[in-house]
C-alpha cells in the first residue's frame, strides 16, 4: 500500500505540465510545512508526550486546483515523537502519505469582499501510515483519515504563508505511540489520534499572473466610448424601425409593407383594398355574386324576397302544356323567359319545381305526366343559362289541389307548375 500511495504522489508531479494552455489562473502549487506534533492517544500509562513542545513535524506536498474553489493534493508527512520531561523514555518515528480534497473557503465564502490578503482552506482525505520505535522491531503499518484547516497570508504572486492545524486518526494501529503496548483490541479502530500544528509556504507554479487560491473573476473593464457608440447605433436602428412602422392610412399595415400607403386596405392584401365590383361591401374573392350587389349574410348575392317568389309563381302558373303531353304551348315560352330573367337576378338561389295535374285520369297516368312536365320546365331553364344544380324538379300528380276538381275552372287551376325557393 505504501508503494501505491507514493506512486500517486509521483504521478501528480509528473502530470504538472498537462493542460499547459494559458489559463486565467495557475492551478499547481508546491507546499512545504514544518511545526509541532502531539500524539494524543493511545499511550501506555507512564508515557506521554509534551503538548506541542518541540519542532518535531515536517510535510511536503503537491496541490492541483480544479477551479478557484476545489482541488486535490498529495502530500507526505514525518513526525518525530519523543517523551515528555516527566515521562518514561521513548522515541517513535511516524510517517504518512495522503491524498486529500481541498476546499478554498476564501473563494467559496467571498473573502474578497473584505480582503485580498487573507485566505482560509479546508482539507480532508485518507492515506497510509507506518510507525517505527526503539522498542519494537519492524514497522506498524496502518491506514489513516485526516482533516484540517489552513490559514493563508498572501506574500506575493508566487508565494503564500500557511498556518495549518490538522488532526489524524489512525485505522488498525497495533502499537501505542510510545511503542510499549501491542495488540490492544480498541486500537484496531479509530483510536489512534495525532495532531499537527505547522507554518509553511506555498509556491505557485504556472505562467498566469494569479493562482486559483486568490483568483477572483471580475467583469471586464468597461469601455464607455464603445458603449456610447453602440447606444448611438441602437438608437439609429430604432429610429429606422420607427419610421418603417409608420402607418399613414391607419389600416394596420406599416408603410414599408403597404402597397397602397394612402388608401386604407386589408393587411392580408398588402394594405390595399380588396376589389369589390358590385360595391356591396363583400370583396370579390369572397363574393359569390361579384357583379350583383347583395348582403354579406347571403355571401354577397341578392337575396330573394316574398315579392320575387310571387313573381316567379305568377309566371309558373301561366305555363301551358299541350294536352296529355309535356311539351309547351307556344305562348308559354314568353313566360319561361320571364322566369329565366328573374332567376338570373339571384344567381345563388336554388329552386324546387313542382308539377301537378287535375284529378281527371288515373294516378298511373297523372303522376308520370306531372313529373315529365316539371322536368320539361327544368330542362328549358338549364338550356337557357340556369345551372342545373340550382334546380330540383318533381311531379306530384293530382296531389295537393289548390281548387275544386268538380268544375272546369277548378281543374284548370289545379293543372299547374309551382316554383319554391330552397335557398
């Protein structure tokens, strides 16, 4: 295990040139410290060490900061432990190597708001330790965990003064620190405790002007002239936009898009009015009767009124057919032409043409005859310009009489054609 941890230390140093591109701050440092040590426990009764009496500790390490808040370090430490004045004699040498995470509390807690000289770091990690003594043979090997705080004073761009206090807890320590007691069961856990208090220096490596320990990201210098020029440019663009967004005819289409700037029109027609030949307020592209004025409710087409229906039915009643035939008598063509003229005045209206007979004759004769006469009217209208889909023709025979069939006049009235407005 000793070789593994030592190799980590060497790898950290060997990789100090990786990612050597220019950074806003340096990331690598070498740390050297020396100071006092205090093995607290376990100790054999009658043996103890003075509390931080002599300069018995040194350590050295290499540290890499991922950013100005967090980093990683690998270090090696040595402690020379001796008995106190009134203790039985002992002499122990303690070695350790560790890998630790580092939190740069000064940057995390924004010390830069009140100082750029003092800093504080916390560190914690794990490692490998071994111990030798003048009493027992060989080495006592163990694991360790440690944690500490490091105060820093910035001496310059390349160096800082460190003051550190660290506690180390040993794992599975076999011997007491004095080396006189072995195999105590409770030593197999975290019983072994050691304290270090040190002063030292951090030497910063790299080509940047500042190290991550002290680096504070600050806004770039403000160029007032450049900002003023940008504001003027923005103001000019806003003025241009304002000019383009003018709407001289207040039709909702800005002038720069309006092809009829001084005439109110439709937004979806580039600001120009939609054509309206019949001036009925319904634009031609929506008007089903663009050449005949009509209300919007009837899609721009003339709407038939009762008087118009009465005119059509007045014509229809005077249509005369040859006896027992569906052909027109000569005088009926004038009537039919009158019907055509009226229907053309309402080009989107649809009609139901009904044919009737009197009660003379059987149903088997009257029904087909009335149907043939109704369709004869339809065929003539279609032939003369009325669209077929506007007309429905059907015969009803002697059904629905409007007069008596007992008199000649009544039967004449019942032999009729009716035109009903569908739409």
